[in-house]
C-alpha cells in the first residue's frame, strides 16, 4: 500500500480523521500522526520486522537506550533510529554509540528490506551473521568500532547493491 498525503500538524490529521468518521467511510488503514514535516500516514507495517526489532532490543539493550521502542507501530517515527518504507518495512536502522552490548545481531538478518544498517561504536560482540542473503537491498553497512570476532562470512559477497561497508576496529579475520 502507498502512503497518502502528509499532514503537518496533529490537528490537521485529527480533522481529517473526524471527516472520514462523520461521513461513515470505512477505512482499513491505521492512521498515525506525527508532528514533523516528513511524517505521513502509515498504512501498515510488517509484524516480522516488529518481532525482529523487539528480539534485537531484548538481547542487546542492557542500558535501556532503546526505551522509545515500545508500542505497536515501529514505523510511527517514534522508535529511535528506525525508518520504514511506504510498505511498512524497515529500510533504515541507525543505532550508533548507544552502548548496545552482547550478541549476536542475528535477529536483524530477518529485516529483509534493509538498505542502511549502522551499528557503529557500540559494544556488540560475537560473530557476524552467517547468511547475508536476506539483505539483498543493503546499500550501506556500518559495523565498525564494536567487538565482532571470527571470520568475515563469504556470503557478504552476495550483497550486490552494497556500496559502503565499514567493519573496521573489530576482531575479524578473513581473506
């Protein structure tokens, strides 16, 4: 589904919702209003993306830096570092310098619409995901300044759209 027109104030959004309600138009979309100019109406979101994000948060956010990750709609614009495309799929995740710790980051491998992933400057450890094939749209992958270890998986070569990769300042090995 495509996004509808953008409303710049919560009042405009509320007035539009009231107009729809009073004219008895049944809408199947859920309207989410935000106050910034880049906000638009969110039509739907992926439950698989939602569960992957919550699993990632549960295992790596010991310092509670992702407290905004609550509620039912990760595409609302309120979840720190999360951006979604017009289809309600997570396409950008930027969580730099948040003291995220532990590993693995495997739940994020299920975010198959990701274009940008930046987890720079955290305390993430363990191995990199063994299978990068789900990230077929990935353009920028920033995992520097963590504690990832082990080999760089060969499957990283399947990221045919990748044009920026930073794995520096980790404990990785490879050819």
